[in-house]
């Protein structure tokens, strides 16, 4: 029996597609259905390593957790990771096939389409329902030719589409009606209803608009989802820039927002830790005093390092360390802490080499073969258990690696810590999610008695809360009828 597919498309990016798919995956799983999430094409710098050793969008890994299944590369067959304003690394079935400018990728779409349909077919053979997420908006006229991310996919497999819009942005009725108007007649016909996301206040005040929308389009409003304050779910790409709530005696942590920052979901556990005040510092902002500065991952390490220098971060970090602060680097940020970064193949830009910040005695060379693995081991700090994942093209070598920050998979050293103990580097993404590792790192950074917070439990509770909200505010019987 072949699975039924339901697709969620949005009037804009960040309209709530990922959130709605996550909630629906858990709602359908509660009903005993074998559910799989699917996103044909994703453009994001937050990614995850799958059970089959490939790379997919972070949101699809979260949706797999909501569905109660292990994430696989079939759940996101095409992942685009921008490394310049004009091009991206193209990942097919979890493996990088090269860098392509936008025009070249447009020509590549016929090949990508075959990969998308093959992945969908494999998922359909193993599941009852596939909940599919679109990308951006189906009404982006310049991208409609050869589309594989939205209506092009829906038409190819003949599935119904729910259209979601974010009322927080304003103009929600114009978004929905305008998007519908820009679709072809066959595409309009497969839109089976609307969902309005992030509504604040009394829904009765919205009722006249909902009735008008249904009368004007002859399509039902399937529900209005309320704004969920403090929902702790992995973001697909957008950074939550709001600072943590001020807390007495908290550890102050800041993270520079690099132009090509990647896997900033690493910091979600800190953003919600009761003893940490986390701030992201963007372009032109003056970094405040802090206890810990974390250099994040990057999809373009050399150019992001140059950005840090232009923004005055090198001088700030020197002063920060001089006055007793701590500096940590994760993945690309770890590479920046070394003495040099070489990209002889031009994997992330023009071939060449850049001088690092030189706080760790190591050099990094970018290699064509990306290292992808889920991993577990022990931090050298307090022998704390640690779990996470690695996604990096860089291969590091040097004397600093003789003093690793962790031992992984039984015997493999990871990272480096400076002789004075103030600079810490690692390739482990998700390092703050393990309670023991997070507590050890916060203690190293200066927090005397850190609480142990299990962020994986926090995430699971957030999925349950989201599913409860979807159950309570959407017409689930009508959605289930679409799957009969």
C-alpha cells in the first residue's frame, strides 16, 4: 500500500510550515499512523546528520522526532547550503555534489527532481502518511519553472495542499488571496484549506475576516494557531535574536552573528537555560562585557573570519581574554581559533589561505570529502559524557590537538584546549544538549553551581505542547479525511 501525502505550503518564508508539519507529524503518530516528514528541497545552514550517515535540514530531523522515526536522507533529498550571495553547496541524498551558482542549479533541477521523486517513493513504501513541507512560497514567479519544492512537486505526485500564513507579519488575508491568485487553475484546485499562524488575542475578532476569506475563495479555514510563547523548537534558519530574560547571577554568553553562520541551534539550550543570559551580536553592534564568547559554525570560514576582523572582534577577544574571560569555538569557530585556514580547492570561495586568530597551535585545510557523523564520548572537563554530531570539511592538525577537549567513540580525540585553559575548541555540534557536558562547560566558563538541564526532554515537551495546540485549534477530522 502506498502512503498518502499531505503538503504544507506557506505564503512566505517563516510562515509556520516547519512548525505545522512538526505538529501534524506528532498528531498523526498519536493516532497510530506510520508517519514520515518530507521536504523535497531545503535551503538552510542548520543541518543534521542522519542515521544513514548523510546530511539533511535540521527541521526535518526535528520532524522525524515528532513522527517517532529515525531521520534519513530521503526526508530531505535536496539541501542547499548558501556559501555566497550567488551560490550554494548542493547536497543530494545527504552528500555534497558540488558548489553551484543559482543559474547552474536551475539547469540542474531536472536531475534534482529525479532524486526527489525517488526519495518520496521509498518513503511511501514504508509509511502510511507523508507530511511534506514546501519551501518559501509557491507564488515566487521567477522560480516556478522546473519547480520541485512547492506546486511542481504537488502536481507531480498529485497531493492536496494546505496553505499557511503568518498573521504576525500583517496582511494575512492579502497573503492568502494573493498567493492563491498567482497559482494556475490546477494548483488552485489542490489547495484544500488555509491555516493562520501566530494569532494573538480573541479569535472572535478574526471571525468576520475568516468568513469573508472562505466566501471569497470557496475554501475552508482549517484553523487558527495561537502565538505560542517560549516554544523551544529548532529553527530551520532564522536566528531568535531576542536576548534571554535577565537573570540574577547569570553567566553572560555572547555569540557573533556571522554572515554565513551555521547550526546556530547549538545555542538553543543556552538560550533557555535558567542560569544563562545569551545574546547574539549582529553587524555594527558593540559586544558587551561577557563571561564566555562562543564563535559559531560557519559555511564560509575564511570570509566570516575576515568579517570578524572588520567588525573589531579580534581586539575585543584579546581584551576579553586578558581580563579573564573564556572563548569557545565550535566547528568553523574552532578552525578560526587556530593559526591558519587553507582552502586550496576553493570549496568555500576563492582558493587561498587565511591567518587564524592564533590562540590554538593548529592549522586547518578544507577537504573535498565532508566528515559527517553522529558521535558520543567523554569531555576532558570533569569526564562528562557528551553526544552530538559533526559536519565539517576542515581537517585540523598541530600541537594543540595533543591536548584534546574530548575523546569520542572510544578512542578518537576531538578539539583542543589552550595551555592556560581559557580557549576551548571542538567539532561537536549539539555539545550543550547533553546535561553533564553543558554543566561542565558552564562551570569552566565561570558558573559556580550550574543546573543540569536535559534539553532533549525540553524539546520533546515542546513537540507535545505544539501537538496539543494543533489538536485543539485545527479541524483534525477534516485533515484526516484528506488522507482517507
